[in-house]
């Protein structure tokens, strides 16, 4: 099988599903074979809208049909573990929206199901697939900013819908799981490992509306971040070294314009690093299709996602108990 032949199914018509559908319809990442909704009529209408050959009135019917090689799961966070495991047990590869699960324990269940069934799992952090991150990583590896000392990031927005998944504790909403997970993941990418310990402070209603976190790597690199769902939208990622700094103005959702990445070094004027304007969702599904087809190895295996959830678990404990927490 080639990546262009991978048959995709989508479980649920979440808003984010449209981005993945567009990426699949652009070609080169497989074909959209089937869609599923808990409402059969909605599933049929969605199939007509997207050109999918099949529609199902339940998620279980789709993954048990034998008609798909990979499924995309955009469901609420509390449903990720259940349907990822069921899909893997049915022989499907799984691209699951971030966060992969509600906890490290749930993420390990998903990892175990993938191993038992010889299938692939990827956490859908589309931001990692944008070439601006390759530019940043290349710049760091070349020594342009010296030795990394600290990282700062933020991802905030104003959620004005109290009935949304983001505002629901029952569905796994809140700032850290919705947007802070980006900051945690990217900081770990730059650290190259899990943090040794973390601390956090939150403002909470039914969910954490704002969370400030700090992580420290075993080597002493510190990473601070701010995430929120009750404030003005702001995006930033900054990595600081002994000889310079890199600032990304649109690290998470760069859109279809070339994002701005600035390199600042000692005694030199700031300069803009060249990046491309691409659709990171298209890059994401293309890479996962290649992994499913055996054409490429996974750059971020499921074990990496387990590590992200371990860090998030520790941050929640720290915010609740008001203490520094070791990541174990």
C-alpha cells in the first residue's frame, strides 16, 4: 500500500474535522473513505458534503467495517482513550486529536493497544509539522544561539461559549488540556526530554481558565508558559541561549502565510529566518499516511505522547496542591 491509497475514516463532525477533510481532499495523503456520526442522517449528509463513499450512524460501525486503514479522532478529550483503543483493537491506525488522553495512565492504555495490534498512533499536534519548526531546530543544532538556558511560551484565547467542550469539565475542557498542552509539548521538544520537576498556578471555575506553569529539565533548562481560555488571544514561543534568542510569533496556528521567526544574537541586528507558507494539517495527515503505508518512521511515537501526559498530570497536581512536583 502507498500513502495515496490509505483509506481514512473520521469519527465525529467536530469543527476541527473540516481542516483534516480539506487536507485529505487536497490529495497525496490517502482517500476519505468513511465518516461517522451518532446521528445517521447527519452522517449521510456529511458524506455527501465531503465525497466520502460511506457513512455510519455509530463510531463502532465505522471502525468495525473493515473499510478503513486509519481513523481520525476529533472527539472530546474524555472520549479519546475509549475510541482510540477500540479503533486499534479493530485493526485501524489512529490519528487522535491532542491531548492524546486525559492522563498518562490512559495514554499508556492507548500505547498498549497499538503495540498488541501492530498499529500506529499519532497525537495530532499539527503545529510540529510546520517547516518553521524545522528551521528553528536546525538553527539551534547549528549553535546559533549557543546553549539553551530558558524557554518561554504562551497560548491564550477568549472562549465566549460557556456551553463549549472547552468550558466543560465533564468533556475534558480547560486551558491546560486545550491549549497549554502545545506549550508543554514544544518545550519538551526543545529540551529533548521530559522535565524533572514542574510547578503551576491556576485560576479555576469548573475548569482551569488560566494556568501558569514552569518546568525544569534534568540539565537545568527552565521552561515557563502561560495558557488561558478567558483572556485576549496571544501566541508566542521563545527560546533563549547563551549567545542568542529565537522568537516565533505564530508558533501554533500560523495560517497560510509565511510565519515570522526572528533570530537575535550578540552584537548583531535581529534577522528574520525564512520559512514557507504551508498547511500544517496537510503536512500532518501526509506524514501519518506515509507511516501507515510503511514509507516513513514516526518522528513522534506514542511513547512521546505518554511523556507529555505525565508532565500534564504533574502540572495539575502542582496547581491543586501548591507545591513543586517531580515528573515520574
